[in-house]
C-alpha cells in the first residue's frame, strides 16, 4: 500500500514534466509557424516587387527621319517659302521622335512638353559680332511663327495614350517635333549662309557657332506603368547642318537626340559643306 502511495507522486511528476515538455514543444511549433509565415510574406513581397520591375516600361527615343531637307525661296514672306521635306517622303514635312518600348510592360498616359527660347532665333540676332535680320517673329502666347504675309501655329504639348512593348506593338508611337522651331533655326542658318556680304569661310564659322551655341530645343516626357508608377525623361534635340546648296536653294540637316539626365555626352564631329552660287565650295567640321 505504501509502495503504491510512493509511486503516485512520481507518476504525477512524470506527467507534469511531460505536459511542460509538450507545452514548450507546442510553443516552439507556434513560434516556428509565425517565423515561416513572416518569411513567406517577405518572399511574396520580394516576388511582387521583382515582378513589377520585370514588367516596367523602358522607353527609348530616336529621331525619325534622321535626315531632312529644307527648300527655300530667296524672299521668305510666305509660309511655303520655307518648306521642310522628309528624306523618306518628299511630300511630307513631318519630323518626329519615334518611341520604342524595350521593357516588358506597357507605358500609358504619355505626355510631352516642348520648350525653347525663341529670342535667340527670331527678329534680329547677333552672332560673332555680326547682326542678322531673320525676317520672322515668334509669338510665344499663341506658339505662332509670323512671316510677313502668314502665320503658322502649333501646340508645344503632345502625347499618346500608350506605348506597348516593341514585340507586341503594331504601329510605333511617334511624337511630332515642333516645326516652328525647325523653321526658326533653319531660316537663320539660311540667312547666314546666303549673306553675300561676308566671305564664305566667315559664314561657315558663324553657322558653326549657330549650331554649337544657339540650340535649346528640349522636351520633358512623363508617363506611368500599369501599376501607376510615374516616370520622367528629358531630352535635347540637336539639328546638324550637313550641306547648304545655294544654287539649288536647299539645306540638308540631320537630327540627333541627347539624354539630358545622363550627363554630358561625348562630342561628335560632323562635316558641313556649302556650295556657292558661283560654284565655289567650302567645308568645315562642326563639333556637337
């Protein structure tokens, strides 16, 4: 009887110890479950962010076309006296930036704003201690270019609803360049190039200064991805004079695009040639 009474507390002790062990084991399991759930949530969050990055848009812009020509008359009083002609379509004066989406996600609500300082190019301009009357005036309030007998207006804001990844798009997204700026700049280049009171080499030098120091056409592009993430890009458009044929009254130019947010680009040298009315010929290199 006494033996049974002695065994009872021992059984209770073993039972109590077993219960404590089971409680600790359950607590550890619960703690491990919480840790595993936390790790799963973090992993899911990382995967979601990686998925968002994978399907981000990545917009790359390029001029289209890269070459164009301007046909002019000696007296530029009408709008048609200075005609911009695309090298790919002789009947079209459309110049644009073509967008290629290199990312896997679509870009939507593209908005582009153009800006430039017309005071550098209209009315009377002084370059290298020489003054040139341009014969045109730019009115900023209406974004209009005034010739003697006509006016051309255009908006400096443009956009597109979306730009799909390049492997799925049927038609490329294009944003038109502001033609009034092109007219302003090329009109001044032609005024300089055809000024017979200056020697040919001096005119070439002035056009080189015009190309290097009198260009400020810039654009700011804003868009968002399908998750509402906002993006911004900034570019500068540069016009590159290649050939002025005074006998044929034609100026051929190139277009390049520089990313303003990636720092100073490495300058490139371009050959500019001018063919005079008397068949004399001049060449120089322009660094942009």
